[in-house]
């Protein structure tokens, strides 16, 4: 049963992971996003209380 021989499949697995970990991340991280997130202030906003009649 040839599928029990791990030699060719292990080499394919290691080579594919090397490709995924060396070639693809720099390509993905090289993209520039047009809308950078803005830093929010650490100070919490003081919300106004609601003056609703609860009846």
C-alpha cells in the first residue's frame, strides 16, 4: 500500500509549508490599506442621562 510510505508525502508537506511561510506572507503584508485606523482617546465620554418619563 503506497499511501503508507510517508517519504514522498512528508516532503510535499514540508515544501508546501515552506512556500506558504516564506513567499506568501511578504506579499500579503506588502499591501497598503487606504483607510488607516485612528487612535481613539483614552478618556471616556460622559454620556448625558436620559430624562424619559417611565410610567
